[in-house]
C-alpha cells in the first residue's frame, strides 16, 4: 500500500514538474534526470533501472575528482539523498562529515518494478567549498550514475557525463 501511495505521489509531482516552463531533461544509458529552477532552489527527479543507488554530480571539468555528488537511494521504504565530495575515483565522502551546511531538502522516492525514482530539492547557493553553486546559466559537466546496490561505496553499474547549462 505504501509503495502504491508513493507511486501516486511521485506521479503527481512529476505532473507538476512537467508543467514548469523550464523543465530540463537528460536521458542517457537508461537513466533520466529532470530538473527545474524555482526561486532559490532546483528540484530534481532521478530515475534509473535499478533498485540500488542513483546519483547526479556537478563539476566544472569532465572528471570525477572534485565533483559534488548527490547520491540517493530507497532502502527499506526510506528515501535519502546524501551530498558527497569526490576526492578521487571511488573515493567520495559525505559532505556532512566535512561541513554542516547541507543543501538537500524535500526528499522522496520509490522503488517499483526494478526502477528507482528519487525527487529532491537543492539550494542554489552554497558557502561550503565542497558543494557547487548552481546559479542559472552556469555550465557544468553533469555525472549520471547508478548501482545495483544501495551501499554508496558499491561501484556503479553505469556512469557517464553530459555537458549542461543550469
């Protein structure tokens, strides 16, 4: 019943997202990311063909080192999105352990039929050196990735990047 309710809620949020004037969508290697800007935040929706973690990341260069990662998972019907800073390939740490200024809010998600969908908001401004300012028009390389496992330290099944402008 909870899964059905969450699916219904996510579908309604998706309809609201679709109504936005500036809805952006990226689809690559089975993963889809949608986002739209509001006053002082960006709302994201990540969908991937997995029951493991799902991630997007931002960096000025097409490398994983120095990337600001937003890693989400649904585990035991609980959804979370954790901000990470990438020190090196496979070496990323939760920003919460480095700084207490967390930008993620309004997290929800569902796993259904081997697909994970996660929605969340991120404040566009940051004073933390481990996060990225997500100001309108800012160019970034967006990392898209997902894993078969919920363990954030588990390797990705798919990882790619695309050039975007927020």
